[in-house]
């Protein structure tokens, strides 16, 4: 089904949901056509302040309503996301240019994370007894309370899933949210937010604003008690510095130059098929997609031939159904960056194995999935993140060489190992400098494991989303310890002299019992 313009009434209704929007607007271009799809009202720093103030009022009531209420609301929202999935996928494709399959992955991810935190939040955040420093003399417990207002700054490439991975655990923990949406993904976020408002989330509890990235993003940091940012490393570094200046926490998921190691015991045909999806999902506009492949010499010729053949056979188009394999880049800036990386590599001696051309016959921002060989360190695509459908294949002589090459990067977000032996692949995985490592998969194994933390090392960020770790970042831990009255702790020099020997004996006994 060919792409068509979004219903104007729907767009108008969604745009009206933006919180505290100004009177000026900015155009948003549809990737499939290059036409202006709609106008997004521009918010100001003052609007962010107002949203945060309203959110604080709503947050007190939301937290007071208790975990059972929050669980019920989020589970209702889960069902509404599934019920509205067709409309959400239409909006997702229209804003990002991705295929129906990759839009479906976002719906699946968003619903999964909603269900997970609805069900798990109460148990993760329940008050628990902890071992005290002096057994039988002191009792200790730890409880949690929400930070207050969580600032969420989300990118355009995965507007639904990357939004809900931060917003939902924040809400489940009892916080309010002020979110800065990228203009290009605002409709998707607003459409998904509607499911939560209909389910019972107060509108003021989760505000969404759009506008200038620096002005609105800085205002979000300045008015939040914790900040989540997903985007480029330079911008994320600025967010982290600004948050540190206010002594608030931040989780930052930043750039990646993700490697895939193909060991010499693989089935080359299967490895090639799986690697193609790992590289070109959402046209490579995914922080965890593969941009570097290191294949061992023994299987290099067969793997490369089969990989290139499958890439050349990918069906590219702008259809709002499951008939295409790859879609469009999202913007003119993305097309310019991808073309520059390819042109630079070819000019400096890289071999173009397939692709390498824009496809204006399909749409203004289409670019062929591209495979390069003989990429050297002086090329733009060697170390810098392309964030597009460009992959470089490198032939290596040994497992050790592959690991060293994979780790020779400033980034450490995601990595993959393909092998006929999972035990061997796990040994290699343990040696890789990446926050997530997939075995015989590109990124979906870890991306879908919502009970496990996800985040980067080195210049790929700090903090973790998903799992209990993704929830605990949004709360303050509070320790409460009480004297049991069974023994009075020493207060004077004479009392210390009388009890020090006994207390030293307690330490020796605890060690003998192997107690912490």
C-alpha cells in the first residue's frame, strides 16, 4: 500500500495535545515524499517551566494513589497501544520513513516495556530489610521514593520505543515527566501518549513539548530532578555537564560504531542473512545497528559474497505495509551525511561492493543499502558513526585480531558475535567493550530483553535503561535504621573501653560465619 498523507484532522488533534505550545510553528517534512507534512507549534523555556510546575502538582497525587493504581493504569495503556497499533505504525512510518516491519518492532517494544514495569515496579521498589552493621543491636531497612520530575529528551529515529523505555519506568516509580520531543517524531509520541491518558494517566503528569533543541532541552534539564537523554555524544555530553551543575542524575544513551564479529565456524548463508538485518534495519538509523563487520579469513569469501547478494536483493520502497525490506532515510541532512561518507571512502580507495547511490526515483531521501571493503582509518566512515545504510567489511586472520579491532573504538554501545558454538561466542563476548553483546543476532536479542539493562561504555554514554536498573535510576534510596534496645552502643571513653573487645569479637565471628 503506497504511502499517503496523514489525515489532517488526526494531525491537528495530535498537535493540540502538545503542552504549553507557543503561537509560532515549524514545518515537518515527510521522508517518503519530501513535502511538508504538518506544522509543529514551538514551545519556549517558559512553557517548560509551566509544564514542570503543573507536573509537580500531578505527581504528588499520582504517587499517593499507590502502586496498585499505577499498575492498573499502565496495563490498560498496554492494551490500548496494541488496539491502536495500525494507526501508530502509519504515523511512525510517515514521520521516520522506516518500513512496516521496523514500525511494528517499535510497537512491540513499547507494549513490552509498559507491561514489564507495570508488573515489576512494586516488587523492585518494595521496602526491604538489610543487614545492619551490628546484628541484634540495630535493625536496618531501605525504602524508595520518586525523584519528582523526570526530564526526557528523545530523538527522531525511534520515537515510540525510545520514549516509552524512559517515560514508563519513570511513571511506574511515581514520577511526573516533562518530555522534549524531536519535531520529526512528535506525532508518534503524542499518539502513544494518548493511550496512557485514556488509560488514566493525568495529562499534566506527562507533558510533551517541541521546539528548538537547545532552548527546550536546556530548560528540561533546568527544571527536572533527573534527566534521560538519547542522541549524539556531543549533545549528550553537554546535557550531562548541565545536569552535573545542578547535582542531578542523568542517563545518557549516545552514539555507537557497533561491530559484528563473524567467526570461522558459522554457516555463511545464515550468518549473512542475519547480518543484513542487523546492519540495515531502519536504514541503519539506529544507535545499536551494525556498521563494522570483522570476518575471519576462512569464511570471508563465502560470507562476503552471500552478504552482498542479499543486500542487493533487498526491496526498498515507501509502502505502508509489510511488502518492503528497507525504507527511506529520514531527512535531507541524513542523506547528505551518508552520501558524504560513501563518496569520501570511495575517493580514498575503498571498494564499493554494492549500493552507494541515492534513489530519487523512489523518494527524496532514499539511498541504496551500501557495502564497502578496504576501508582505512583515514576515511570518515572508519571511526565516525555514519548512522545510515553503510557497512564496512574487514577480513581478519584470527579471533584475537577481531576482538582487538572491534574494541579499537571510542564507542561501546552494542556488539555482536556470530558463531556455530554459543560457548565460543560467549567467550568472545566477554572480551568486548560494549554495554550489550548479541550472539547470533545483531541487536534484537538484547534490545528486546527488557528485564536486562541496556546502555553504553566509553563515549556511548552512562547509565542504563530497562530492567530493575532502569527503574532504580528514577528513585531516591533511603536508609532507615533503628536501635533495637537490646544493647546500648558506647558513648564515653569508659564505655568504649568496656565494649571494644566484645565488638571486635563480633567482627571475627561474622568473618568466621562468612557474613558480609
